[in-house]
C-alpha cells in the first residue's frame, strides 16, 4: 500500500517568487486536504477536495493561494508572490468516504517551504 | 473556550510507565476524534480514532471518549523512549465531517 506522497520535500525561494507543490494521495482515497503548519501549532486547514471538486477553502487563505485536483487524483497547491510569512510546512492528507478507515486522514511527509 | 484544548506539556514519564494525554473540546467540535503522533520535523501520524463513548484499545494505546464531559484521552502503556513526540488531538468541525479542528499538541518525553 503506497501512502501519501508529496513533492518537493523542501523548497527555498525568494520573496515574490511563485511556488507549486504536488500531492499524490492514497490511490483509493477520494478526499484530499491541504494544511499548513508552523512551529508549535497544530495543522491549519487550507482546502479540501472530494474527487476533483474543491468543496471548501479556508476564509483565512489569501487569494495568492490556489489549489487544483484536475482529474480527481493528484493535487497541486500554488502560492503566488510568496511572502516570508508563508514559510511553513505544507501538509497534504487523504481519506476515503467509506470502509474501515472511513474519515481517517493520512498525511504525506510534507513540503517545508522557506521564503527568504 | 478554544475548540480543542490540550496541555502543551512537556509531560515527562519514566520508561515503562503509563503516559496519559488529555484533550477537551467545545460544542463546535463533533464527537469524532483522532490522536496523531508527530515527531519533530515530521508530519502527523494517525495513532487512534474514536467515535463512540467509552474506551478503544489498540496494542499499547487506549483512547477514551467521554461525551458528557467533552473529554478525550490517550493512554500509552509501557511507554518507550521512541514514544517521545508531540501528540495532537483533533476532531471534526461540528456538522462537517471534513474539516479537522486541531489542538496545539502535548509534548511527551519518555525517559530511559
């Protein structure tokens, strides 16, 4: 069973640049989530997909952030015009809508973003 | 009241002891809960889920949910140094089984 994968694992960029992260969920999971986590905090919800539909997006999320899941499989998270405050660990999780592990969210290894 | 509250710790226990981690929640959190373990610099790893009042056991871990008191706990028996990590409690936003609401985590140190 292949878990959730994320790419890249680390990204260092300069302020003002755009960055894009990729997440590949567990293959049979139709739900995909993006979170952001900073030191000493719990994960902060960013957005949620069921299949290819983006069903919820955090109101705290700037317009600089956009996410897609075009074919209901992998997802991308793009941050435009990065700011130093965007430095964080970006986490992707997936879950199934049924089965034994119904609603349990499994996380990928994360992408650590550093904005200089 | 915060939606999900945890004591930040650190909680320190000797090897072989029982570690008890606690979490309280508000009415804005539904009664499905998850415990995650997170090592420094790593992503959260699911340990236990609990949906019903009472106890749920899995190996050395027992989750307890008390809906009347809005309290959920995680017991770790025979604690090992490898259990040293931050433990995060999370529950679903009430009426929305998609968005998890997270506590800030409790840091556990198991001393050899």
